[in-house]
């Protein structure tokens, strides 16, 4: 289980760093547009400030969800239930857990949807 704890901790650290970076980007976008009178909504040269804010906000939301999922995975490690499918209770393949440390379902159950 130490390997799983380490993998989850490392994945969480990456997600937290990504979230912090996205939050900083969001603040920069807001700050840059605060005193601007440009009509970016009708500028054919590029994406709008609103689009950039929405994109960064969505990516930050995804990072927050990933952190929550990794925290739940860490709790499953402590409870001794990590690595078991929450649907069929069979073990989740190590390769899947390596790729997706917060996985809660085995491949067979994911395919069933």
C-alpha cells in the first residue's frame, strides 16, 4: 500500500500545483481586463477575455475535482478498500491504478457503464 500512497500523494501534488497555476492565470486575466476598454467580444483576431476566463475556470474546476478524488482515494487506502472496484468488488488492475490513482472501478465495470 505504500506504493499506492506515494502515487496518490504525487498525483495530488501535481494537481495542486496545476490548480495554483490556473488560479494565478485567472487572476491575471481578470486584472488585465479590469481597466481595458477594448471590445474583445467583437475582435476577430483572437479569443475573447470571457472565453479565456471560462476556459481557465473550467480547467481549475477539473483540478479541484481531481484533488477531491485523490483525497477520497487516500481515504480508501487508509480504510483498506483501495484497489477494489466499487461495483463488483474485484481488484482493479495495477496498471489502471498506476495510470489513474483515483480509479474506483475496474475496466470491466467501466465498460458496462
